[in-house]
C-alpha cells in the first residue's frame, strides 16, 4: 500500500486531528510511532510527504530529519510541528521544508500538502522520478540544473537555483527569510535577512526577463511563489 502522507507522532490526539483534516482534503495517511517504522515506510512507500511531531524538541529530532532525507534521496518533503519559534527550529533543524508552530495553523499545513501534490515530479507507477517542477510558464529541471520560462533559458547562480527550487516545491506558501536561509545556505553560514532580500531580487529580475512577476513579497514575513501578476 502506498500512503500519500506519513504522520510520525506518539500523540494519538494529534494524529486523529491530522488524519481528520487530511482525509477531508483527500489525503490518505499512515501513522508511524517508531523511527524505524517511519524510515522503513519511506523506503517502501514513496510517500508524498512526512509530517513529523517535533513538539517535544528532543535533541535527536534534527538527526531524524536528516535521516529522512537520506532514506528518500531528499525527494520527500518534511513538515515539522513544533512548540518552538520558526526561527529557532529552522536554525537547529535545517533539513525541514516547512515549520508549523504552535498553535498549529491548518491552512499552512494544507497549503504545504496541496503545493507538493500539484508539483509532484514523478508518477506513482514505479517510474523513476523526473524531478521536473513546473509553475505557470516556468520549468525547473533538477537533474540538468536548468530553468526555462516561455521557452527561454533562465540563467541563475547555484544559490538562486536553490531558492527557486524551494519556492517551486511549495507554491503559495509564504516562506520566511529564516526558512529560506535554512533550506538554501550551508548550515554553518552566517546569513543576514537582508542578504535573502538581495538574492530574491536577483532571482526575480532573472525570471522577469521572460514574463510577469511570480514572486510575492509579504512585508515583514517573507516570500511566496504565486500566479503571475497581471498588468493594470
């Protein structure tokens, strides 16, 4: 059986709540209570995503998220539920695609899952993953490290490519600057929030050469990939 979403938690109330929300949205789920069970399921089931209960903030949770990436070849996005702040959790656990802080916002969870499903880069027929992401008129090819828009090649730096990949994996979700730093810079790098703004600006200008703006700035929060803006 292929479960679309694996839920890793020892909290039965949280599992039942998540199961109810996801079932209502058409996402089948499977509960994994033990780490070995979770990693085995990732190897066997090719899940769409993993939801990890990190509310206890135990020290091994960071290494668990890294092991999830190793088992899946970094193809399975991970959303973590935590009682810590988003900035603190992202700093200590960089191998997470989305951080959902207490009190948990269901809309953030659903946007995370829907965005991933909309951009699923491979079929569930057993075929090898193509790892090609599309949003509007933009196509990002991971194996060839190429980005095209409206048939034109878009030339990006390695960092800009990682930023765009992170945005395209979860379109519609607002990513904080700390989220982007954790996902796109080396963990030992010291990066100021203003540096993120500068590189997003470079990425935006490169994409806008061949089409309207698709990167939405949310003041004091971060950035999201949206539908192309329309001229007035």
